[in-house]
C-alpha cells in the first residue's frame, strides 16, 4: 500500500480524500494556493505545500508544480479529485512517466473518454444507444446546417472536449445556429484549447441518470447502482438522488449492463461514471467521467461502500474487494450542493468571510464540508462550500430529512443557495418526482419572491422572529 499520497485538489473533495487516506493509515500531502492558506484541507493534511499564486493555472491546474511537490515530498501517488487536472490526460501521462502512481484510470482511457467525439464512435461500435447526432467533428457552418436539418431542431452544439456543463449551447433554427456554432467554437478554444465541436439532437424534457462503476487491474468489474441528477442549473447538477424512481426495473438492469460493458471494453481500472440521458422510456449515452464524482456520496450512503478507499486501493494494485453479489442497496439518499451564491439576485457568487457556520446533524445526515467559521470564500474557484447528504428508508423520508437538515443549516456572512434548495423540497412537483433537467429553469421564476418571503431559512431564528 502507499505510504504517502499527494492530494492535488482543494475544498470538500480534498478533505474527503484526506479522510480516506487517514483511515487507511496513509499520510497525506496537501497543496494550497494563497487564498487557501487557512482552508480546511490545508489544516487537516499531514503536510501542506504552498503553490504560490491564486489563479487556477498557476496553482491547482499546474502540472509541473504539482509533480515537483510530489517528488520533493516522496509521495507514492497523486489523487486528482474532480475538476482541475482530474481528467487531463497530459497530467495523468506525466504522473505515470514520473514513476508516481496516478489514482485514476490509465491516461489513454482518460484521453479517449475526454474527447466526446471519440467516445461516441466507440459507443456506436459497441451498439450503445446514442442521441441522434454526429460522430465526427463539424468544420464549418454550412456543414452544421446540413446536419441540423437532418436531425431536426433544436440541436445542441457541444465542444468535444467540454465538461462541467460548459461548452454547449442550444440552437433553435438555422439563423440561431450561425452564432451558436461560432460561440461554442470560441469557448471551446479558450477553455479547452481545442475548437472541435459536434451536434446532438436536443431532447426537450430528459432526465439525467448515471451509473457508478468500478474496475480493477485484474479484469473485475462491478456497478454500484444509479444516481438521478435531473435537478440542474445551466447543465450543472444541484440535487442528486439514488435510486432513480423514474425508471423501470428492466431499463435499470439494461443501464447497468451497458455501463459495465463500456468499462470492460476499455479495460477500465478505477472508479468511474457512465452518464445517460433518459426520455420516454429510452436511455442514451452522454459521456463517461473518468474520475471520482461530486455525487459519489449518495451511492456510498445506500451501498456502504467507501468508493474513495476502493479507488485508492485499486491504484495501489489491490484486487477489487467486492463482487457484484456483495452489493446491496438500502434506503434512499439525496445530496444537495451548497453554493456561496445569491439565488435572489441572479445567482451572483457571494464571496466573503463566513462568520458563523452552524451545521446540521442527527440521524441519517452526512456533511462533506470544505469550509469552516472564519474561512474567507474567494472568487478564484468554484463556489461550492459543501455537500449535504441524507439517507432515509424511502424517498419520502429522505425528502423530509433533507428539509429538516437544511432548516438547521445556518451560514452567516455570505449568501448561500440554501433558500433555493428548501423551496425545491417544498415543491409538489419535486415531491411527486415530476422532474426533468428543465425543472429548475421553471422553478427559478418563483425564487426571488420566495427568498423575500422567507428572510431566513434557519429554523431557530425563524421561530425567534415569529
Ligand atoms: P460531476 O459530474 O461529478 O457531477 P460536475 O460536472 O459538477 O461533476 O463537475 C465537478 C467540478 O469539476 C465542477 O467544479 C466543474 O466546474 C468542474 N469540471 C468538470 N469538468 C470540467 C472541465 N472539463 N473543465 C472545467 N471544469 C470542469
Ligand atoms: P458535461 O461534460 O459538461 O457534463 P454532458 O454531455 O454530460 O456534459 O451534459 C451535461 C448536461 O447537459 C446533461 O446532464 C443534460 O442536462 C444536458 N444535455 C446534454 N446533452 C443533452 C441533449 N442531447 N439534450 C438535452 N440535454 C442535454
Ligand atoms: Mg456530464
């Protein structure tokens, strides 16, 4: 097993990885930017090294600095977390070449899956269902119009290298397509240094359902069930749950089989997620994420499998400790992502110092937090503060528990999306599972009014005021 591992990330996921390492008896090395000098992950790790700077490119996405620190500290392996360098094949390759272990799949698999056009080609060859669209890059507007006419508007123009909900836009007709096509190409070039784009039919009311898989270096593959992530804002997930009660047992089994088939076809040797989009009883491959995912926590709640520990031990050359028949699913889990932003003011980020941070607890609650009282939220990075996760015996209990927990969550000093999350849980459509990826767009229209009506969301303070 490893003796020491460098964690190339920040926030709640760095804390999550440090905890797993500690429970495994492995030392952790944190890296931090100037803005993160007093952050939780910096304080909790056994060792911490400054990356000297704040911008992502000079800190958490700086390949050279991170590999150098890993060498200086005699780290055996690097865990990339999610975001930043986690799906950068050049990074994985550089780590492999340096003789340090990359905690993730092989760099060639990351490259293949990270380029959505190549991934679509592979899926087509495996017979995996795909949304109507192109499996090659589209070079100019004329070509784009021809294809869009064939598949029918609206279409989604997607960057082949896209991720994190960025690098995709809808075009509703040929006129629209002209500027959307150029805009996505430009975004892709500046964000990913690659302007390849392709087209997909835009589904109007789909659900996002994904399957967690694990493979090791000995040809063992299992799945850990699905997660429904249909509550999204701008193609980014906000609330996730497992199981999905929208799909039939047959569709569920088929999705599991397809996800495992995909993992097998590339000799996948880590934890990963196959994302599908689901509409009218049919499911289609979206992409494969070759890393630990934000919402892995809900799967851990219902299966009791520690996915991060499995990921680390597989990278250390151990065989998968579980067989498919060992995986049992218990109860219903929901995760809410807590962001520093103001939902009543067009969701503008809300940086600043947290002067009070009172967190929920009690039965069935898990909180993965990247912040604490006294921490200053900067504008340099993603504004997610923490993830609140609950487990209930069924969906109804999980919703009530999440509602209770959010009402006990009090953050003073900055704005958070907690009022928005509470308002979603109060909504009949959500309670009845009458949701899709467009749900939030519609729901947001009422949010301003809601936030004004309920000045505070903290139960105790509400009671005092009444
Ligand atoms: P998940 O698929 O785990 O739910 P998200 O799509 O929410 O993850 O992304 C997790 C984090 O990683 C977010 O902070 C997101 O902005 C970032 N991220 C993921 N992929 C990319 C990418 N290709 N480029 C930039 N940021 C990314
Ligand atoms: P990313 O790499 O940015 O995560 P994905 O391809 O996984 O991109 O898509 C992210 C989200 O965008 C999906 O969860 C879904 O809400 C939406 N989306 C993607 N493709 C389509 C599509 N063809 N039709 C409708 N919505 C889509
Ligand atoms: Mg995705």
